[in-house]
């Protein structure tokens, strides 16, 4: 799909990581890292539209939308999905159900699968921001007294803002009008990315880490946020899920060739075991970053400064950071 997506993709050529008011800055450049880009930005709606358009190439896919899975009934050798499609009740049977209904998954609650949750008591403010300067394909990760903020390049002079704040601060800032919001953003972020001139629709999300205690059962597998919802500070939730999807396809293809039932618990346990290391590592890395970069405490901020200064002077450390941030450091499927 890459060639079809290309017009909507913005490559990241530089990443600037800094701690406002403290020493320690890391600058990454794609040429120094010998890669085509340090990462790529694409808006979710473009990716979604391209995925839907691609479905036309797979006539065997029985695609139903809008539809809601109301209930999942486990039956012998599979499951029965009780769905509502445009107010019509329909039933679909399957040997393997992939549950990917997000972090507040109702379907895994129905199955009685427990979840571990951690509320960061932070809200993320998300908006597209325009500046009077071209972004030159530069991404910023800026750590401020109030919490981390990321500015990621989009098409034109727009960038995507992800601003993490404690709940009461976020609510106050969200209530401001656009001009006051931009002024507050400018005073927190500074002028590295120019003068902020315009803001699109603002959205906010509570940041909660969720991990399902079981990711597989006979004839059922959990994917995406339903399996693990991460704090977005490192931007790894979707990357991790894409690697899980690749791993699942790999395991199911091998099972199919070996004439094994794709819903069998042996096959699905193999998938879960294969992905565990990558999932644990990505979840822990995101967690450490949240802890390290959400605190104004002077000791934590000194450790953070030292870490950033050390990384700036150590090219292998920069390479490691780049591989983690671009999502290619985990387990990549072998087809
Ligand atoms: C602010 C922010 C920034 C992020 N940035 C990055 C980033 O830079 N890089 C990255 O890798 N990740 C990022 N992420 C993480 C990424 O957004 C998630 O990993 C991803 O959205 C998970 O997708 P999902 O399909 O599992 O869940 P969701 O996106 O929650 O989608 C679940 C879908 O299931 C549907 N659904 C729910 N119940 C039912 C039902 N009963 N029947 C039918 N359909 C149902 C919902 O309508 C929804 O469409 C970010 C997240 C946030 C909040």
C-alpha cells in the first residue's frame, strides 16, 4: 500500500529532543542515521481510507460496516458473533475471532478476561497546529515543567501536537479560546518551531495503561489496544500492534500450511509466546519514558539531563534511540 499512501505521508528528517529550562538536548538527523527517514507521519483517516480501498482487491473478504458486534458466544470449535448491522440482527460464525475493539473493549469483558489498568491521571491534548515557519520535516519532543509535548510534521506548514498535562491543567487549557490556547502553547513550547498561528479542532484523551491478562484463548485472539493500550509519549502503540499483526499472520500461515486448525490453542499460544518479549519491552520502555519525562523533581530532571547529554555525544546510543522511536526495534515478522 506504500506507493498509494505516499502523497499523504510526511517523512521525519530530524528529531529534536529537549528539556525546557535544563541542559541536555538530543538531535537526530536521517542522513547521520543512514536511513531514508527517522519515521513517517500519516493521519489516521488517510491510512483508514487506504486500507478500505485496498479491500476491493480481496473479494473473498466479507466486509460489513457499519456494524456492531453485540455479543460473542463461544461454541464448539469456534465462536458465534451476534451483530447489529443497520438495525438488522445477524449472526456470523468463525473458527478464529480477532478481537480489536480498543482499550475499553466490551467484548473481552464479556469473555471475563481481566485487565490490569494504570491511570496516569494525565490528559493528552491533541490538535493540528500551523506555524509561520515551514517545519522542514522536523519533529520535536519537548519536556516541560508541566509535562511532555510532541510536535510532529504533517503536510504543508501543519504539525500534530500531543500535549500531556495533569488533568486540572489540561481542563483549564482546553477551556481557553484558540488565541489564548496558542499563547499558552507558545509560552510552554518556546519559539523553536516559529510562531504558532492557527489551531484545528482540539481533542483530549485520558492516558490509561491497559493490559489484558490473557491475549489468547481457544478460537480467540486479542489485538491492538484491546490487548495492550500504552501511554502515547513514545508513540509506539500502533507500531507494536502492527508488529503483532505481522506475527499473527506469520503463525497462522504456518499453521495453515501444516494443516493445523488456526483457532487451536496450541497455535495461538505459539503466537502469544512469540510476541511476548517485544510487547513487554515496548510497554516497559514507554513506562520508563513516562516516569522519566513527567517529573519536575530536580533529581529526576538531573538524570534526564545527563541521559540526553550522554545520548547526544554517543552515536551508538542515538542509533538505538532511533530504532526504538521508529518502531523497527521490535520483532519483525518473517514471511
Ligand atoms: C494521542 C495519541 C497519539 C498516538 N500516537 C501514536 C504514534 O505516534 N505511533 C503509534 O504507534 N501509536 C500511537 N498511538 C496509539 C494508537 O492510536 C493506538 O495504538 C491505536 O489506535 C490502536 O488501535 P485499535 O484499532 O486497537 O483501537 P482503536 O483505535 O480504539 O479502535 C477500535 C475500533 O473498534 C471499534 N469497535 C469497538 N467496539 C466494537 C464492537 N463491539 N463492534 C464493532 N466495532 C467495535 C471502534 O469503533 C473503533 O473503531 C497514539 C494514541 C494516542 C491516544
